[in-house]
């Protein structure tokens, strides 16, 4: 049981600060996925004429800004993290860092990352990165306590990495960049709903508003999971139709989308933790594999 006698932020951290604690505020695994997606989009946008120096600058600036936004998100959700077993050992709820240290660290990284992008990449990438941070922190983060619509709203900044990669490479975002945005946006909904089912009881206890919490029998959750999985089938084929990838990607995207749909249907039929776990793991395979094959099978456009 979690003791309720201590209030969050009422005392100084009880253990020594470390670089590892600050790094963990940035959620490195999420940054790794963001960097991977940005790099894939940058490569596709470059059309075989890669500027590796520009790519490294873009990845560095976007990683810093993303890490800053994620650190500020942890600061804003310190009380929520304190109430959930899966997050209560993070640096803030576990009192290894002070709330204001996380704020200072997050703001510094966010500002530094966007300034870096202005000077070493281009202002458009910096603007879109800042806009992503604003949507994540000022829309999605507070909405988690208010409405289950936070899943849809949060999918918007979550789908921005390929747009950032395209902007960094071309200093513009044509239709091709928004096709990748659409794929990530739709992919995220079943992924997020699976997480909601997996940790439904913890989210409910922490006061987080999610569809799986408001949907005891799982019918609405299953309906949305299946429909977004179905929508991913034609959207996933668009890169080939737009000339961004070849036939290998086309058929693999179909295969991955139908596998994703199959596990989505399984969750809809049997809204259990095990079904949600399986869908979650399939979602983790879908995105990196589809992006990798898209890059390997890219076409000229």
C-alpha cells in the first residue's frame, strides 16, 4: 500500500541526485522512437540526397526539445505517478528529485532544443517542434484529468515526428509528410487503448480519464480499436501510391495492418488484460518495421 501520510513535494528529496535520474525524466525510450521516426522521414524526404550533418543537427535539437517536454510532463503529473505502481518509482514520486528541479531541467531542455533547431536546422522545424510541445503540455497533459478525449488529442503531437523530419530535410511539409502523420495518428489509437486496458485499475485510482475506464464491458473500446485498425489498412498503403515506397512495402503494410486488425478484433471480442498485452506488443512491431521497410523500399518522387 502507498502511504497517504506524505504529500507530494512537501519535503526535500531523500536520496542523492544523479544524472540517471535527470535522464529518466526525459523518457529515453520515447525519445529513441521519436528519433527513429524523424530519421526515417528525413531520409524519405531527402530522396537519396542525404545531408548527414543536417540530420544530426535535427535529431539533436528535436531530442532535446522532446526530452524537455517529457520532463515537464512528469513534473505536471507527479501526483498521478505517485498513485500508480508502474510509475511511483520515477525520480519525482520517489523523491529523488525536487519538483522545481524537474521544472528547471525540462524548461531548459525545451528552450535549448528549439533554439538549436532555429540556428542549425531551420525556423520551420523549430516552430513545429515548439507547437508539438505546446499541444503535448497544454492540451493533452491537462486533458488526461478531464476527458477521455485526451487519447485523440494526444495522438496529434504523437504523430508529429515524421512532420518534423520532413521539415528538417526540405524546409517544407508536402502531402507526403502528412501521409506519414496520418499513419502514426491512426496507429496510436489502438496502441493507447491497449495500454488503457492493461493498466485500467491504476489509471482509475489515479483519476486519469480513459475510454477503457468509462467502458466497463469493453464494447466501445473494442469498437474504436477495430475501426482504427481498419482505417490503417488504406492509409498504410498510401506511401506506395504516393511514390514514397515500392511494392515490397505495399504488401508488407497490408500484412502488418491485417495482423494488427486481427489482434484488435481479439481485444474487441475479449477485452482482457492478456488480449490488450498482445495488441500492445503487435503495435510495437508494426511501426518500426513498417518505417524500416518503407525506407529500404523507397522510391523517387
